[in-house]
């Protein structure tokens, strides 16, 4: 035993020295400005997420965070620019659920899963299904029964073909076996306006814009997605409570990096963003936008992206959805 004792100690010492050297060789991060690309025009929600988190990262690390809006091509232009950036953590992409929807509708020069590293989730919002008061249904069971008694007679509005609001309606059709007609609009604002006016009968709305109309009686809330009721609408049940399992169409927001970004850098970004999302002022700002902070690990975010990509691909194929020209 004594013969092997010294070599073993030396071997252990060598391994520890190598690990220490590797740690010392790991470059510091960040040492220069960080760029966050938003593939949408200024003023959109992904732009808001970037400008909400960016200044806090600057405060924490002393490096400027620059938000770049690269809109166009149904988010393809900005997303491709990020994919082609060096995988060093200095270029991020601010995204939402549409990231996994668009590649199922148009050809993209990247894979929405394989070509990206999931960095951090930022926020999540759960839509509320609202109907015009003229619709004779007060809850989900009555609405489904009504739709089944009048196949193709009811309709729902959306912000456009291929949007989350459109896919929500088609997913509802698939899960319940009903046929509710889709009425696409060029933007969610007009869809909601026409719902209030009675031109369409249903809409899957962000809570922040629907709540005022629900409270004054111009719209009726049927159910909300997600695991829990909305604090602003405690009387409105979830779809699960109402008997419809698996209807998960909540919109999430987050940051991605190029696929080859080193994991230590991804982890450092994730940890710092998690700290920021736990700040009371950040939580309140998200609530004011009808959202809630959504903190998760890179691995859990990657799993969510993969699962939603498969889910929406199935919906798009089943409903034979084509993107509007």
C-alpha cells in the first residue's frame, strides 16, 4: 500500500492543479458591451423585455447593454443575425413563443431548437378566453355544447394567421372536437375592437387589455389558461378547472444565445437574470404589463422550447395553417 500512496497523492495534486489552471484560464465575463437583438420593431413586448433587463445587467456588471431592433421576415432577419454572431455570450436574442411557431410556417435558415442555446426565461402571460355578451354561454361547458350544436357557426378573431391567438383557437378545436371558424385580423387591437363591437364572437386575449372590458360587462370571460387563476380575475376558472386538460397556450418570453455559447457563460447570464426577475420593481413592471416573472434554468427553458415546437408543429399540420402573404 505504501508503494502507491505517494503516486496517488501526486496524481490527485496534479488533477487539482489542472482544474485550478482551467479555472484561471476561463476568461472573465463580461468585459465588453452586450448586444440584445429584438427581431421586432421598437415598442413591442420582446423589445420591452430587453429594455427591462438590459439596464439591470449594466448595473450589475458595469458593461453597457445595447438593444438592437432588427425586424423583418417574420423575425427571421434578427434571429439569423444572432445565430451568425460569435458564441461568446455578448449577443443575445429576445424572443417569445413565436420563435418556435414561425419555422413551421416559413422556411428559415436556422433550426429553432438546435441552433440556439436557451439562456433564461423572462416572463409569461396566460390568455383569457372572452366572448361577446350575445354568445349564450356562461362557462366552458356551455360554450363547447353550443359549438357542437352549431358546427362552423361560431367564430373567433385573431391577430393574424399563424399567430398564437390563431393557434389557440385551432388547438381548442382539436381538443374539444368542435369547429369554430377563424377570422384573422391584421393585428390583435382590431380583433379585440371588433369583438367588443360584436363583429366576432370569441378571442383569446392578453389579460391586460381584456380586463377593463370584462369588468364593465362588454365582454364575458370564460376561462384562463395556466395552472392558476388570475389575481385580477379571481372569479374566472382555469381551463383545467373547467374540465379541459392540456390546453396550454400561454406566451413566454426569454433570451437565447448561439448554440455553441460556453455553458459557464450561459449559467452566469441565467443566474444574474434570475436575480433581476426577483427584484420587486421588476416584478411590478411585469405585472403592470399583464405578465408575471418566469424564472427557470437553461435546461428547463430548452425543454420548454422543444416541447412547444413539437406542439405547435402538430397544431399547424392538423389545421393545415398557412401564413398570410
